[in-house]
């Protein structure tokens, strides 16, 4: 339409100049100049999109981004990639997360695209009552995070191929983490617990490294126990790489039937801890700890999108296993009382570990990428699992039955354990 107007103006211009006044000619020249500027601007936008497409398809960064369609939208959907999209607007009160621990909350950075959204573990609750000894015990592992409306941005950001590091998403949220048991009547020998209150800051970045997508988390916190006796401060730092092609952190979900739809996570961790009063934990009072290590996880879902199995099994059984080796780099002294005598010994940290295994059964069967084709529908290029979702749209309530086994050290209480537990998990 713009070119046609230019041609018409070009044909009329000689006649107008010869037969009309100079003011009409000046007006037409101004109109032509404006149209030329608009054409040049449109050509620059098209060129910029073509360069972005070639970059995303031709380098290693595109390989990592193909599994994260919500992180960088295609040019056909995003329009001008040189401008960041506006952040998602939450309700006036913000929103919240209910999970097992902070490692189950990282899906907020990649809403609707990571498999972590579909098998995130909810808060765990267990209650036992001993009628003979007349005791009651409540055990929980709960992470509750509140996302203030002005402190998180989970919408896709723009991707600049020329920048060495791109910040894709971020979030800052106050949190409460409860882990341990509460007994009635009170028993100091068997009751161990941790109640943490702090901030969780998470950041997703794209770097020039071979595995280019990574998240960083920092969690400063204050810790006590369920009865308020302990006084502990800590600072946890985490880093996690992602590559869906390697099933690292997530995978590219196809929607086709799979007996075991799996991925693995590799997480680095550092956690200095300052203990003033150990309270109902197994730490030493007036002691500083320096924990450094990481975690290797294997996660997956059985019978994902398999209509050949009963609906009660299709995409509803998930498994989780991890091994967490840690090294305590601190040196401290401990006092042991034997027959009225105090014995002081030097402790030079050392190697510690935790082993966890878990099987969960989804009681509700909420729609997700691992069960959306259990009805026999065929996945295609417009598959729902490949459609970007906002974080708020991807939130939903879920409940599961959980069977867990733990052995080793619980690093929030420093207690050694070897236990099975059956409980109810709630997730939001």
C-alpha cells in the first residue's frame, strides 16, 4: 500500500509542480519523505528478526533454548525481539508457593515449559499416634514462599545475541521452611526440628558456556526450631545448569507415550551456618559450619501419556532419588560429658552425605505434559506441552500420597537418620 502511494505521488508530482503552486509540491515532498522513513524502519525490523532467527538456529545457545520456549519466544510470536516484554502482572496480594523445599520452587523461572512443573514435590505431612504410650507426633517438610507483586518478573525477556550474558528471568520471595517433628508430650531426646525464615532470590541467565542456561539462587535465613529454642543464621547459595537435549534440568517434552519420562538435575551448593544456640537440632552451640557440596537427582514419571494403561496409572506415578555429598570445612570443638566429667575434643569437619528415595502417586490427576494424552489423543506440532504458559496460569493445587526413604544427615538439623515415611503431600 505504501509503495502504491509513492508511485501515484511520483506520477502526479511533475504535473503538480508545473500546474500548481510551490506549497503543494512541498507538501507532497514531505509526504514522500515520511513514507520513506516508515519503509526504512520496517526493513530494519525485518533484518533484525532475520539475524535473530539465524543466531538462534546456528549456535549452541539455540540448542539450549529449544526446550525453553517460554524463555525466548520465536519472532513470529514475539514481534520485535529488541524490546523486552512487560512483566507478568500478579494479583494485588501477589501469589504463593507450597512445596517440599526450595529446590522444588525453581520452576517459577521457566513457567509451563520445564518438566519440573509437572513433578514438583509438595509439602509433606505425617501424623502418628501411640495409644499405648499416649503420645502424638506430627512431622512435616514444608516450603512456603510468598511472591510479592513488585518483586518478581517471570515473563519471557528479550534475547540479545551480541551480549555475553543475558538475564532471562528473576524472582525474589520471602519464605518459611519447616522441617522436623513436634511431639506431645514434649520429648527433647526425640524431637528435632528446623524453622527457617528468609529471602529466596533466583536468577536465570544465558552465558557463552557450552551448557549455556543456568540458574543461581541465594537464600539468607534465620533459623530456630518448632519451640523457639534455637538461634541460627545461614546463607545458602545454589547453581544449576540446564540442557533439555541432555535431559539436564528438564527435557524436550514430545507428548508421545513413554514408560519412563525422565530427567536429571545437577546442583552445586555452599552453605555457611552460624550457630549461637543449637536448640532442638544436632548442631553444636557457639559454632560455625562451612558446608560445601552438591546434589545429583534422578526424576521421572511412569507411564507418561500411555493410554494403553489404566487411567489411574497413566502419568500419575512419579519417582525421585538423590545423592547429596557435602564437606564440612569448619574446625570446632565439642564437649562430651561422661560420668560427670567433661571431655573436649577437636572436630575438623569432614565428609557427610544424604540419600533420598521417593515414590509419589497423584491423587487428583491434574492436567500436565505427562498425562494430557492419556485419553488417546495424538500429539502434534500444536501440542499443549509446547505452548508457553505464564507462571500464574500454570499454578494449580495438587495432592499426592508419598512414600520416602532417607538415610544420612539432614543438613537443616544436622541429625542423622535412617527412616521410611508415608505421608500426604500438598502442592500449589
